[in-house]
């Protein structure tokens, strides 16, 4: 098994395609927003051509109005990996959602974490700023890892620590052996790539995509709509901000998210990091997977 991780716009998907075609592998997405149908451009999903050339798992799993959490991802991901193994193919876990990667590879026993619908209901009535401030006071490490705009993740973290009365160390089973590769281009290169990606989204029709989601009645407060940009594209469509402002805000959000991604992935000592502007990790990955 191979895992390719790193911040948004670092080149993970392109590298994964090359590795998969070289080794006859399949890609298992570890992206918490690509699971939603109808959100293709704003989440930078693989194209139809790429999905024809290489089988992709855990893309377009649920509708945007459905709740999808890391426990469900872990269950779906383990099933997907079993299918890949049954076909005798190499599995490539690819994405920038660190908790999803850990859920598949690090043996987290997520089902054992406590649940309380009453606690969750109380938390869901609060705004995201209050939720993040509360989490930061109880568990600063968790607060540093979670997207402060991700209501669903904040509520879940707080549900667990509230019931437990403080930070909780997840129960872990055996880890899954995997070649772990990280892409870490220089910050200025990454920022430029993020800016380009946002502009390309506009050119590719992300406003029409957002318009269609709004027309379907998808609530902007849903976890699916917290994917970077949709809230700003929707605000532009309502006439609240101009297009350049929407572009700037989206790029800012993605830049901030990329920092949080690196904060998460730096904690994994098993990741072998590459600067893709200096060296191509393809041959190293092929050799390590042999």
C-alpha cells in the first residue's frame, strides 16, 4: 500500500495518477469533500478521463445533504482497500484530510469513542467561533488540527471531550504497513499554485456548480458546503460580494487550510517528504513498493 499526502495543490493527484498507471494501482481518496456528489469543480475531483484511466474509490459517495463522518469513511475505506486487495492491485491512499489518512492506516478505533445525542444537539446550536474557542480551551492540540470553520468536526471533537471530561487519546489497533510519501513544495510555490487553482475553478464553471447546489436547496451551513470557496461563491451569487472578493477569500481560506494540513502531517514521522520542485519521487515510490 502507498499513501501520498500533503497540502492542497501540492501535486498529490497528478503524482498518484503516474504511480497508479506505472504499477497498475487503484486510488482510494482521502479527501473529506470529494465524497459529495455534484461538487466536482470546487473540490478538484479527478476528471472523467482520469477516472477512466485509473479506478478511483470513495469519490461521489453521498449527496451533499447527507451527513458523512470519519467513522463512516473508515468503514467505507476499509471495504475499498479490501476490494483493491481482492483484485490483486496496489492501493494508493491519496488526499489531504489527515484524519481520514490516519483512520485508514493507523488503526484508530473510532467506534469506541463516546457518543451522546443530547450533548451533540446542544453543541450544534452554537456558532463555529464559540465551538472552536471552547475546543481550544479544553484541547489546544485538537483545536490546532481542526478547521475552525468545520462545524461537524468541531462538534464531534467537543462531544467526545465533553463526555470524557478532557482530551481523549484514541484507542489504536495495529497500523497498516504503507509507503508514506509527502509532497512539500516551497511555500511561495504552493501559494502560487493555490491562486492558480482558484482562478481555474472560476473558469471551469464553479459558479454554475454552486448555483445548482443552491437551487437544490443545499443549506450553506452543511458540512459539505464548508469546502473551500462554496460559501464565498454563494455570497457572490446573492450579490453580497463581487467576484474578485470571492476569489480572494477562497484563496485565503485554502492557504490557511494548507497550513493546518502541514501541521497535521508533520506529526507523522513515517512520512518521507519530497520537494517536487527539486526531485520527482516517482522512481523512489516504485522502488519502495517493489
